[in-house]
C-alpha cells in the first residue's frame, strides 16, 4: 500500500517537472502545428480545471499551492505564445486551434476580431486583475494583523479546556498557513497582471512582424498581409488570453472567497436566492416594468412570474425544513432521555477548576471586555518561570448554584478555597502606614485574609493618593488562584509531567538522563523528589543541577527524603536568593542544639521511611516555642524563617508543617556564605 502511494507520488512529481520543462523547451525548440494544437487544448483544459477547483474548494487552504500554479501556468502559456508566434511568422500556418479562434471567434473579420480581443484585454487587465491585486493585498494585511488575536483566542480556549493540545496546535498551524498563503498570493497576483501586459505587447509585435513578413518575403499587398496575419495574431491572442482570463477569474474567486466550510456554488445560490421576500419584490418590480414601460411585456411579465413562483417554492421549502428541524430536535431530546447515561464522561476530574457565579461572567467574557482568560494564561507562564513546572489546564466554568459574586477553586474536583467579589467595586488595602480611613464595605482579601475595604470607582483615585493599595476584581481572582496553585503544585505534578521534563532534558543531556532514569532511580522516585521541592516553594527549573545531584547520590541511597536534602544543598544559591535578600541582614530564628538532639533521637527508620516518636506534650511545648518566636519575626515585618542543622531540617519541617504552613525551614548548608544573618530568638522545649 505504502509502495503504491510512493510510486503515485513519484509519477506526480515527474508530471509536474515535465510540465515545467516543456515550457522551456518550447521557448527554444520549434514544434509542429499538430503538437501545438494539442498543447493549446491542454492549456485551456488546465485553465478550466483551476477555475472549477477554485469555485468548489471549501476553504482557501484547499488550494494552498495556488501561487505556485499561477507561476507554472503563466510560464507555460507564454511559451505557447512564443511557439505560435514562431509558426505564424515562419509558415503562416500556426495550426487549426489558432486559425479557428481567429476566424470563428473573431467572425473572420479584422475589425470585429480586434474589438473582441481589446475588450478581453481590458476586462482582464483593468477589472479582474486590478481587483484581485487589491483584494489580495488587503487580505494579506488583515490576515497578518489578526494573527495575535487569533493566537490569544486559541490560548484562551486551551486554558478553559474547550479544545485539546492537538486541536490548539492544528489551529495555530492553520493560522500560520493562511498567513503564508495570502502573503504569497499578494505577490503571485503580479504574475497574472504581468501576463496580461505581456500578451498585449506580444500581439502588437506579432501584427507588425506579420505585416512585414507578408510584404517583404511573400510579396503580398498590405491589405492582404493585414487581413491574414492580423486575424492569425488575434486568434493567437485569444487562444492564450482566454485561459489567462479564466485563471485571473480563479484568482479573484479564491482571494474574495475567504475561508468557508461549504461549497462555493451552494453558498452563493443560497445567499442570492434564499430569501422569499427578496424574490417576491424582484418579481413585482420586473413585471411592473413590463406593464408600465414600453419594454417587451411578454419577456418581463414571464420573468417576473418566474421569480414569484420560485420565491413561493423556497418559502414552502423553508417552512418544511423548520417543521422537520423542530421534530428532529424533539426526537433528539427524547432519545437523550431514553439513552443510557455515559458514565465515562463523569469519571474525568479536572486538575484545577475555577467556578464562579453569573455576576462574574463579564470578567471572563472577552466580548464584554473581560480579561480573566488572559490572566489565566499569564498565571501558567508565571508559575512555569517561577517554579519550573507546567501548570495543568485551568478550567473556567460558571455555576448558577453559587451566589452571583462568589467563586470557588477546586483541586482535583475538591473545593479548597473560595472568595467573593463585587463586580463594579475595587478592593482597597491599608499597607500599614495609612492613618486616614476611607469609607466602604469591610471585607477580607481572599488570598492572605488581610482586612480590606470595597470602594467604588469614584473613590479609587482618592484611595490611591492616600496610600491604599487598590486592586480590581480580576486581579483579586488571579492572585488568589495563583496562591492556591503554588500551595498545591506538588500534588498536581504527575508522572507524565515528570516524563515530559525528562524528555526535554534528554534532548540536551542524554548521557545524564540515561544514567539516572531508570538505572538508578525510577520515574516515581524522581517525582517524589521534585514534589518535595515544590511543596516548600523551591523551583525545579534548574533540572540539570537536580539530576546531576541525584545521579551523584542515588547509588548510595534511594530514600527520596534524603535525596531531597542533597538536592536542596546543591540549589543553595537559588534558595538563598529566594529567602534572603543579598543587600540586607536577614532576621531568623535558630533551633536549640539540645532540641535538635532530642528530635534526632526520636527518629525511627522503617521500610516506608522515617517518622518521629516525640511525646505529645513535648511536641506541644515545641510548637508553643515556635509560635512565640515566629511572632517576634512578624512584629519586625520579616518572613518566619528557622535555621537548623542539615540532618534535622526535614524532620523539623515535617513536625511543624501541620501547625505553621507558611514557616520556612532552612539548613545552614543551604545558605550562601555571603548572606548576613541575625538571630532574634531560639526555639526550645
């Protein structure tokens, strides 16, 4: 099967090459008149093929090679013109096709033939070519200008889950192909315009050359030479300009057609004769002209009656189609009720969902000026740059069961957070140093639960001048969604995501990936290490360093917690820059060495990992000490950071994470030597 298709493709390639080669051969080598008749007939057939192909193609990309066709057919047509000119001037007999066009189409009359030829040239050059050139130029410009908007629309559909990655890629490729096509058409139309100009010049030269040939070498009178050679030249011009006119018409059809997923003829007839009211009016006007004016009444009355009858038939067809459509809809609804439920569709769980009440719909509707979809795209890009992982598709949907201004965020189908906004208000937050109060509706910022006030549009400028931080509703939702994604990003990292990361790294570092996965660590173990890093807000973007470290230590231990600590120490530059500003002294809390020893003494190792066996009262005392020390840092306006020894860090973090989710626990080996630290307290028990 494949071999047959390959042979077919080779035959097509040979045929195209022979078509182009024949054009150049005819420019150089004289050909007999019989062969010229065959080639002229083929040229006319190809022109009709292109015309009908342009008419009945469903969209412009079905004729994506049309600019190349224009070039090839133009060269072939010019070579035929050269061959026929050679025969006219040398033998006076260019074959039956040229003679027939000159005598039959031109009525064997010099004046009539000349007028018809001039009219054809004028129609092609001034009407069709000129219009096609302008339309191609404008279409190319508008297609290129519309590309960014179309790309954003595809990204929005992709982020809402309306289309798949494959469909998004197909649409992007189609947009790019359309831009390339119309850009090429803008230049290819110049071929057709130049061909018409060349045909006019060649005809003029042939007339002068034919008269000179007849008078000088054949001793003909000037009128005899004029009659013979002008008729032949006009026939030659007609036989080349008619195919040229057909291809010019094809060009105009294609560039004015746009992208329509329907047949040209069907759409054209339906749009032109598909409204009964229009046909009634046309029939009445035409019949009225036949009655009132001296125009032939039989012709106009008959034509008017035909329009009215056709309009009535179309109206009856539309009524029948409407009734059938209603019946089909009722049957489909009944069939839907009777059909067994498709349970498989209910098993799908979206990784991230943002549901909102109907009052928030304008924020997500692009047609109403909403930019929430664009912000969702930016969230995915921001997380990718910040944490080095790809956020799954965020599905946005309205939920009429929610309050109008309420929204909820779900992770894997479970609600994890919610918020409420006022659509036409702004949220003003006091950064801590503004003493003057502003009137509004008290509320809490949903991301960090800070006190805030809802204010109106008219109060916004005054609040900003007073020092308040003023945020619009889309920014509130986007910030809340971003914080939730950061909080749960470790859960959202799947094995397939890790495999994609591994594949990307393998393109540049194949030896490292081959050494580590799956020889030293399985994909699931690599996933655990990356999840441990993301859980504490550590970026995995530097995947090369992470894999290098895992390859160094995986031969000695496969404990993912211990491997995570080794990786963290390799990423100390990134950790230091994230938690400790380089241009100032950072305030931290340390851990009592005695407490560190107690914690290590309570560690129990099992096949499933290590766990702590601290006494509950001891744990309670430690948490109380941690709480008081964190309060000191928060009073100073600092992040809650506790420094421990490397061996204790992961166990102390595990001990405190259920009590203080935002607590940052860093070991001494994860801090750059240039960082200046100041201890403001110590956790004891």
